[in-house]
């Protein structure tokens, strides 16, 4: 497959959308008003709108390796601020996935340059949870549990950020959810770590 293949497919896709719904693109161009901000992993198998059954325009998306939320990550924090202040999203979903390559890379011993710096927060989670994780016999099960712990921590990171605290102090209703996706069966699981103005 080549880039020109993607352009050809784009034309076919656009024609199919117009044939099924002539007003689709005019409505989409008129405004963007999603209720959801999705912070997920860059993994190509986990496209937010596809796995949730949403159309373009229904979810605002930020993705990075390991679905991490660094307080100093200007890119991520700018997306969060824009979603809250300009789009007025009602829900922020932090979604990881089982078998995450970022989580896997964080706990192996191979040097990876800049990626090592990016993934250090996952190593911190692994060190803090070592007693629990060493009790897990299988490596894949250990990776999957660390994927869950990572989502939980990123939800806390976002909930403790100045942006969310300011929004909540203003009374704006926003909930931050932690979910995890299984590439193996296509299902999302709620990790029950929601934070909001009033705990949910």
C-alpha cells in the first residue's frame, strides 16, 4: 500500500458518505461540538471514534505513546484546555489498552533513547507497584496489569492538574474517566476511577 492508495480510498469514502447522507459534510463543516475528549495511546489499532461507534466530530482526540499525561506536556495540556474552555466537553476519557507496546517498552531493558525519557512515568508506576506486580506469574498478565495501573495514574495526574482544578472550581461539570481496551476482543472496560466535581 502506498500514500496514493490512501488518497484514492479517501475519494471513495467521501463519495460513499455523500451518497448515504448528502448533508453530511456541510453539517460537519458547520461546527465541532463533541461531548468527549479522548486521551489515548498512539497505537494504530485503537482509533477512538471507530471503537466507540462515533462519527467524526463527536469526539476530540489526543494520542501519545502509552496514553501518558505529563503536567509539563504542553501539547497534551493545550488539548485539554481547548477541549474544556472552547469546546466545553463534558467527559474526558483516558483510555489505555492491554498489551500496550509503550508499557512493554518501559519495563524491558533495551535502551530506547528519547523514548526512555517519555516512558519514565510508567517505570515509576512499576516501581511503586512492584510488590503487586511481582506476585503475577505470567509476563503478559503483568504487562496488562501495569496497563491498568497506568490508566489509573494518568486519570489522577489529570484530576490533579491546575487546568482541571480551575474548571471544577468554576463549577463546570466535567468527569474524567479511566478505561481500558482489549485489542483481542474489541471491548472497552471501565476501570471505575472516575473523578469529577462530585465523585461518581
